[in-house]
C-alpha cells in the first residue's frame, strides 16, 4: 500500500514538475516577447525623437527664412514708398505746389443751390433753421438768407 502511494505521489510530482516546467517556459517566452517589445519601443522612440529634432530644425530654418523675407519685403516697400514720395514732391514742385501731407484739407459744409441760381448759395447747418416760425429771426428761408441781412 505504501508502494502504491509512493508511486502515485511520484506520478503527481512528475506531473506537477512537468506543469511547472511548461509554465516556466511560457513565462520565459513572455519575458522574451516583452523584452523585444520594449527594445522595439525604445528604437521607435529614438527614431521618433530624431524625427522630432529634424522637424524642429526645419521649422527653425523656415522661421528664419520667413523673418529674412519679411525684412526684405519691408525694406523694398519702404524704398518704393520713398520713391513715390520723391516723385510726388518733384512733380508738385515743378507745378508750383508743395504736398504738405496726405490728409486732404477740410471741406466746407455742403452748399445748397435754390432754383439753380448760383448767387443764392446757402450753407445749411443742422440747428440753424429749426424754429419754423415767421418771426423774422432766422426765418424759413434758411440761415444766411437775404432777409436776415
């Protein structure tokens, strides 16, 4: 009976040992697989870092080029503006005028003409003819009419 139990125990031990060896082999395979994956990730990271560095360098070069072009454009624009101003000054000097500024002079209030007669020009201002009474002050004829004189 002891021999039978011993044989059963040895069989169980062999079975458990085999299962343990199988589990260990599977664990080693998983470890190897994960190690490979880690290594691949490290390599990909190195490549990605290198690509990022390359892209940063390219971006920096493009920014410098853009700044350079912007300065060149600004310089050319200023030169063209100076040429145009010089041409305007020489043109106006030859015709006896001098350009003081680009801002046009103030224009007088809008003139109104009654009955097409140029001698009856009047300047209208918003509050000058507001009272609508025939009291002889500013009257209905508008500001600056002959009967106000």
